[in-house]
């Protein structure tokens, strides 16, 4: 017998939730085949079988919270193990097909039950893709996956839900009426009006807890400034075609702000530190977290040693993070650590906001929408592309003077990108 247990879940993650059983009791499992999906505060992950055999016992239902090392299921890996129908506790396995035993026996059925006619393997898909498919009543097996080894990704399901007019002329018309219908609401507690209750995901619950903790456990303040983006945008316009041809990626604004943040952190190292007990730990490396809005909530993948990365390397990495956040394929290693964070509410249209610290970090830089505004330039009114920027910081170790000067330094680097290139 082999025990399938909750694996190590990464830095600071000690608990998960059973999101979906991919196998039911009595199913045959091959070596390396995923058995169960777990939902953690950072990502969803699959637990694979280390040995082949038959799943004999499932120990936790969907929705159960489990800790590292806790028993999830038992696998019979003996040489003679064969798939069998679930026993009395088979109700634990979700989505089990109706048992053939409840129907009148005929001479023919035994042959299809032989091991040589095992059921087709379940379609490989990311947890996010599964959730969207279930919400919209989409059959995953009918979708051609674009991920590695044909894995169905989030975008594949979304394309199946809303295909182009030429793609699926026949079935597309009637389907939306049922797929976009809202889930049945639970009876209202008051006035007979419909309400719906949903359990928080592990990620959403953790985000809520950590944001409250950040405000309660740190002396958080925010300082603001504005940046004239004219010079940087002009540089991008001049260089974007050559940059694209040379590096195979577009030149965005994120890489400029990563470079500017690193240069400013070198000048004001307390913003790249953290508090441990009564000590201040100064980080002499620059792991910059880039906040990304994903399907299940905000995630912050980390650019390791960002100070050593070129503009092209930064652009490739940032785009890869965004794609994998959308696909649900970020790993725990991608999200671990970080010494400082950058978040960009401007991609959603935010003109100004107050970012909340990402503990144990003591600084976070908030970017916002670029908007043309009239400003005074050399005594004259001119229309310029302007961006408000915000720095939230932990006042326990960072003084207001340092915070303001840090943001001014970022402003100087962006408004004079040639100076930024020399610094990097």
C-alpha cells in the first residue's frame, strides 16, 4: 500500500483545501498521474501518484481543509492490484458514474469490465480551466488544449464558451442561453429576495487575512507624486521596432519602473529591508514582486535578482508571469519571497490608489493610468501624459523623508530615462 499525502506547499503555506478528486475509489492510477487537485492560498496544484496501482480509499471529501503530510488517499500498488468498483464508502468520490450493478445482469457486460478496456483518461486541464468549464457547463473532453501535452488552458475554455461567429455556427446559438444563466440562488433570509452564498477560496481568504494583518501590524503610510511620461514614451516610440526585432518582445513601461525601483532601492536600502523581531534585516539583493490580477485573486510572482536583468529579460519574464497567472500555471517557487513589490492598477483604469504592503516587505510602489493633463512646463501650460505614483511604506523603519525621496528618485529616473540606462 502507498499513502498519498499533502506535499510540501512552499514557503509559509501550511494548509490546503481539497478542490477536486480526479480519480474515484476503485480507479486504476498510473505512475505520475494526477489524483487530486488542492487549492492553496497562492496557487492550485495537482498531487500525482508516485507509484501505479488502484485507489482503494479516499480520506477527505471535496472542500476539506488539510495540512502538510496529512493522508489524502491510499493506493494499492501490489503487482496483482486491479481496478474494482468502489465499496460502501464510494460516495466520497465525486462525479462517479451510475454503477452497472444496479441494472439487471446480462451475459455480455463482464467483457467490457476487463482491465484491457479501462475507461479513457480524464482530460488534462488547469484548475482554473476546470472551474470555468464547470461554471458554464462545458465538456472539457470536447476542447482541444493549447498547453503542454495538450493540457486545456483557461483561454481554451473561454474560446469554447464564446467562439467567433465563423467558428461554430450551429451549436453556438442555443448554448449561451443556458451557459450564462446565473447559478441558482439560495432562498433569501429576508423579504423573499434572492441571495447567493459562496465559500471563500483559500486564496481569497488568505488575501483578506493578510491585508488586514498588514494594516494592523505595520505603521503604514502612503506618499504620492506624479510623473511626466513624455520622455519615456518618446524613447519607447523610437526604439520599439528595433527592440521587437532584436529581442522578440515589445518594450513596455514595466521594465522601466523595475529598473527605476532597483536604482532607488540602492539609494534608500531601508525600503528593501524587513523587520524580524527587534532586528532590521537589510537585503543586499533585489527580488522584485510584480502583482498580477488572476482569476482567483491577486498573485505576486517574483523577478529574482532583478538588478542583473536586462530590459529584454524583464519584459520576457513579466509577460510570462502574466500569461501563466491567467493559465493558472504559476508555481509556488514563482511566488516565494520578494523584497519589494510593484503593482499597476493603471491596467484596470485606476487613476490613483493606496497600495497595501505585502508583508514582511516594508515598501510597495503603485503605478496608475497614464492620462493626458494640462501641466505647467517652464511657465507655460502644456498637455502632457502624466501618471500618479504612490509609495506605501512601513513607518516603523522608514521615515517620511526617505519615502518621499525614494519616490522622487523614481520620478527622476522615469522622466530622464537616459540617466536610468546609465544607472543600470
